[in-house]
C-alpha cells in the first residue's frame, strides 16, 4: 500500500490512477488529519508527500514520521510546486528519501517509486521474524498469522518488535513505557498491560509467544 498526501484533487486523482494501473494499491489524503488516522490503522510501504498542505505542512509531517520508531525508516518521496534548491535540501536534510518537483511526469514518478522500494527492500530485507505460524516483516510492516495478515496499530507493532528483538529477556513495564511511548506515564503501567492484551488477542493462538513474568514484566519466547 502506498499513501499519497496531496491537497490538489486533480493531481491526487491522476497519481492514484497511474499507480493503480501500474499494479500498486494506493490511498490518497487531502490533509494531515486523514493521513495520521490512516497511519495509526496501517503502515504503508511508501509515502508520497506534498510539502505545501493546508494546516500541517509536509515538512512537519516528515519530521514527525522520522521521530517515531515505527515510521523512522518509512520511505518518503517529497512532492512540491517549489523547485528551488533550498526546498530540496531542506526536505532531504529532514530525512526524505527522494524529491519530485511539480510538474512531474507520471512515468518518472512510477520509476522513482519502484526504485525506492527496491532500494529499501534491499537495505532492510533481513529484518524478518518467523516463529511457527507467525511472520513479522519489519520493513514492510506486515504481520501474518497462519497466512492471514493481521492489522496492528503503531504502538502494538512497536511493542511486538521490541519484544522479539529482545527475545528471552524479561522487560519491565517501565522499560516498555520508556522505549515504546518515549516517556513515563507516572506509574500508569496499565497502558502496557492493555496493549499486551489486545496484541495477544490479534495474534490468536500465537499470542502465547508473549509471556508474562509475574511481578516483573514480559518477554518474548515460544509459548
């Protein structure tokens, strides 16, 4: 799935039409509010992001993406009507992977998308966990349970990955709060328990991979 954030309807519809006819699944958004709601539901493979947006602009969206663990390495191509060297440098310095000044050709856009997806897959393709019927593809943000895709929120995904990367190590609730949420909840560790419970539920029988260590916290290991 590719996400496109573009407030100009004609451009948004043309890009979506072109990518869909090239074999991609695409969702388009006219504002940051719609985009963030979709991101919380499912992470895309790549984002096409316009700089000039009403309200929160593309650079602010990019900054937030790069500050969040789940989206830190999410491929982003910036789109903008501004073709100055300054705008290009700012976007790339903030972590954009590529840059397309408007007006751009549709075939060039498709080529840039395919090239970036190939490059990022090559860079991070080894980050794959497969345990019995559970498969977690980190760069593509895909979780499969017995061959069926399971949709996790960003926090659920981050939590699962952190547990898997520290397999066998007992992690306290305070550790998980600090790592996944980035700050303390002043003792509100119930947040961790709630997310663990929903994560286990979504993983079905494979939820047993997340083990409770009474009085301490949680660890990942075969149930």
